[in-house]
């Protein structure tokens, strides 16, 4: 595990451009027109020194770069990444950036994932790096209306949801939320796939492999330090990006207390290592805690974090544990430590009053929110705040490059102003209670990648570069076997695939990602019936339609026919050599009704269509298709409800059902578009409002797809015309 090796200047530089609106220790009026960018010069690493004999490139007659360094810096400049963010990991940055740039599932958040690189560069493990990069290539970030949070990370799906009805919000909440969730992603996968699962038997905490059969029968609960997971994601988000925690104030303060006691390297291990649960247990054991007490600590802290589950029978205060750990490591003089005292008050002011304390001396550190505001205002009185926004929360301790600072977030205007500071960072002498220097943090927001272009030669050249050779889609050779009956089946699958430009896999040609032991032996009759259904659905689409799925990020569309149900039956968009392959698994066992096979395949094709549309239109500065335009075609007050309380969903659907084809359409905009096209192809009657949305969507498909050889009307366009004619006739 790598340690932090940034200087304070690099930390202040953050993920994006950072300027000092008020220079350290200077009054603002002394510098009113010129901003000072914070820069750092990285010292050469041992590896770089050893590469002195490698070819070098001269730059500005003063700096020499190896070809790899120049390639990385050129790429970084092109993508809006500063040199400070690379942290000397030039080769890794090239790999990382290429993965991010070519992952279509990152959607509008590709730039955010790119600016995650400094975290990865500082903490990656050589032995598990490949696993992490594989997960990065499969990561999905998408907008979803969320009821109880602004962001959610799902480890099993390798997916992040950001609270939004569509499109990215350029504000501080979105900025910190996205990086918080990306830190969860990093925490989950950076140290590899092996997990150290801990269980509590009622007497001891043990790893899964160390439990006896009798202990398995006596398991009381799983031991998982969720408070470190959430608090750590927010704290590292603050260290690298916002410079001040926004949420989980008690948890981030507790972890800052641990960093104060044990140092930054131990905190890194507690968050990024896959065995961090056991590491925390060991810290408490070393301090004299027995396992029943440790279980009480962890269950209490987890409850304070999520508020879910049963209230712990015995509540433990965060401050009491910090004091015990401090005394174990540093001795009994914690009351003389002003930084530690500030952290205790910081926690105390946000904590529950009903939880009693074990250390009587802690009563001297009891503080209310009002008390912390008084302390904050007394410190801010030593600053020239000028015209900068007012503070939004009390000052918090945060360690940057091994040194404690006081920081807080500032009020943001309703209309985003990129010149307005978002946080203040104070170098504070805790002993003398004196401000040594301070800086106002100004950051921009990650720009869309790839950058949108206006109509002209550059845009035309980019669109031309997205085209792929599709010849091979129509020149597939059938898999050969000895069985005549099976050979005819493989021949037919290849014939259909070549006709429409899709891959059809079955039996021996199924991808390795499908567990063959779960597929079942093939019955030719049932497989042929499945191919009949597949061909009938593919025939609904115009000639060359599926060639459009071999474009840009994408390499084609695959249909996998299996005999037994699989755990994942939705459209996949999986990284392959050279791009991302769309695929759908269909059951060919005779048990699934034809309409379900038809519906599942249609859903997959149209979901791929929706992704392909976004791939095309992300290149335009003024695209014909936008989420804003789509939303404008719904009623005033319409909103997509994502996954919220059922009664709210029913209420919204009842109000706006004329604008959607089904209840599920109101989950998210992309789902609305998929189900709208699906309804047309299945000749389902829809409303006039839906027909208007459908016409717009069909125009978008015509423009984004290569439709030169299409008929004057596709199947869905014919259905729109039929229904409009019927509606007009009924109206008269």
C-alpha cells in the first residue's frame, strides 16, 4: 500500500484548478486583481532516477521528459488534468485514462472518474492493480432519483447512482457526492477481491476460516466497520477534493482522531485495505478491549452512522474509545493535547446526549453546536473574509500532508459562480489559539469528456473516427461439430447472425462468463424455436440497424441462448478487447412464454439503442437530443421518481400517466425511452403526448444512426402514423 507522498501545495491543488483568493497571512486588499495558482514540483522518484538512460524529450529547454512522461502529460493536458494529479505515475495514468475515456457506462461522470486518479496513484497495490482496473472498465455511473440519499454505491453490480432526474448538476453537493461514491468504489476494489469476513460468536470475533463448526451455530452477527466505510469515503473525499467534510461529521472526526493518534499510514490501511475490519479489531485488542466490548463498540458506531437496525443494548461513545486509544499509544496526557481536545468537542457537539461517558474528564469537553459556532467565529475574526461567502458549518480538524488544519465549507450562491470560494483552509496554532495563515479554496467542476464541439470540420472528423468496420459482422463462420443435428443448429445461428449483423451464441460458443455447468444440455427442437423468436424480433428492425451497435465505444450485439435460468438476464455492456459488447441472455428451454422472450430481447435491443444515442450526441455542443428537451415534452411538475416510497410513486403515476406508457417508465428517462419504443413495436396503443415524444425520439435515431439504407418508414414510424391517424379519426 502506498503512502501519501504529496506536498501541501499538491493537496491544495486538489483534483482541479485551485486558486488562493486570499493569500496565506496576507490581507486581501494587498492583492486585489491577481490570483495565485498553487503549484508543486514533484521530486523524482527512485524509479525515475534509474531511468536516466531512457530516451528523453526536451521541453522549454529546461525540462527533460521520457517518451512515457511526455505522452502522459500531453494526454493529461488534452483531458483537463493537471500535472500535479499524476503524482509521478505516468505509465499508470495512461492506462487509467484510456480505460475511463473508453467506458461508455460512466456517462456524464467520466471526467469525475478521471479526476479520481490521484487517490488511485497514492494508494494502489501492485498485486491487485489489474483487478481494480478491470472493475474500473466495468463501472457504471448513472442518474437516478433517490429518496433517502444523494448517492449510492452497489458493490455487487459495480454501479453508482447519483440523485438526478437526468443530466449532471453543477453544484457542490453533486461534486462532493460523486467523489464520495467513487471513494466507496475505490475502497471496495483497490485492494483486490479477497475479503476478510469477521463473525462474532458471543465470546470472540474470528475470521470465517477460523470458526469451529460449533461456533458457526452460535454466530451472533457479522462484524463490519460500516462507520469507517462511510466516514472514510467522506474524509478522503475531503482530503482530495472539497478540503472539508460535508457529511458524516462524527465519523470523519473519529477517523481524524485515529489519524492524530496513529498517523496517516494507519488511517490509509483502515480505509483502503481489504482486511480493515480486522485491523480495527486489533487496534482495540491492543488497547485492552476484549471481543465482547469490541462488538459493542462496532455495533454502536454502525448504528450511529446509519440509524438502521435495533438500538444497541450498550451504547459506547466515540470519544471514550478515542481516549482509550490515545492513552494506550501516547500516554495519559490527552487533556493537554489541544488538537485532540478540539476533535473531542467537534464530535461531542454532534453526538447524542443520551449516551453517557466512561471518562469523567470528558465532561470538560462537552460542547453544544452553539459552543462550536462561538469557537468558529472567534477564529474567523482573525481573518479578513472580504467579500467571500459566509461559512456554512463550524470549523473541523482535517489532516493534510500529516499536519492538522481547520476547514469549513462556505455558502454557495444559487447560480454557480466558478470564481467563488467553496471552502476555507486555516493553518492554526492550537496551542497559542492563533491563525498562522489561511487560504480560500476555489475549484472548477470537471468538464464533460469528450468535450462537445460546434458544427464544422473538427466535429465531422471526430464523428468519422467513431465509425468501425462492420464487415466481419456479416462474415461469421459457423462452429463445426461432428453431430449433423447440432451442426445444422450452429449453421443456422451463423446464418441469422450474418444476415442481421449480430452474434448468436449457444452451447460450445457461449462466452466463458456464462457458467457452462448451469447452462444445461441442448435440445435442438427448443433451441430452434428460440431462434425462430430471435429472427422474428430482429426482422422488426431495418436493414443495417445492428451494424450501428459497432460504433464508437461499442463492438456489436450478442445474443446468448442458454437452457437454464441465469442470475443476470438484463442487457450487459461488457468490456472486451477493442471496445464494449452489448449482450443479452435468453432462455431456450421451452418453459418461458414466447412473449417474454420477445419482450426481453426487444428491451435489450432498445436499451442498447438508447446508449448508442447518448454516445453519438455527447459530441455536439448543440445536440438535437438533450435531456432538457426530453423533459420539456412532459407535463409541468412531471418528475421521474426512481425508487422511492410506493405511495409517492403511485401518486406521481396517477397524475402523469398520459405522458408514459407504463408505471416503470417513470423510473428514469432512459427507461421511459426504451419502453416507449417497445410499446410501438408491440403495437400497444399510446396517448397523444407519448406519440409526440416518440416522434422526437425517432428523429433522433434517424440522425444518430446510419439510416441510408432504411425504408422511408421503420416499423415504429409506421406505428406512430397509424395511431395518429386513428386518434384523429376518433377526435372527429
